[in-house]
């Protein structure tokens, strides 16, 4: 069982590492895309044949739109980060053994019984 536990720990670690790498790539790509979009919009605005007053008004609207896009991107990336942080993990050794026992794994029952005996002895020493 210990071998299974260490394998699941290693597998979980590798899975989280892959998820973080994928998140970093996606985040960098989306940030670059937003930056390029902003540059392109500013170039278009600079090339427009409009008066200074209209250019200023369009520039303010563009700044507001860019702020909204940046906020949307931050929220989307935050949701992706939370999803990566919630990748499965086998938990502590006790949790792993308890989940194996819940799945009716015969190897887990003696370990759980031994843990219960140790814990009950510890509880008796404390007077519980």
C-alpha cells in the first residue's frame, strides 16, 4: 500500500506540474493577445482622420474598453488558477488508507485497525 501511496503522490505532483505549465502557457498567450489587441486598436485610432476632440473622446472609450478586457482576463485567469490548485491529491497517509478501506481494499483494513488502536490508546492517555 505504501508503494501505491508514493506512486499516487508522484502522479499527483506530475499532474499538478503539467497543469501549472499549461496554465502559464495559456496565460502568457492570452496576455500577449490582449497586448497586441490594444496596440492594434491604438494604431487604428491614431490613423483615423478625426478632430482632436473626437480623438480624445475615442481614446477615453478605448481606455475604458481596455480596462474592461483586462479585468475580464484577470478574472478568467484567476478561475483557471483555482482549478489548477484543486487538482486531485491523495492526501495524507491516513486519508489514503481510509479511502482504500472505504473502497473495500482488504490490505487497508489491518492498517486502519492498527491506527484506531493507536489512537484509542492515545485518547486513553489523555483521559478521553
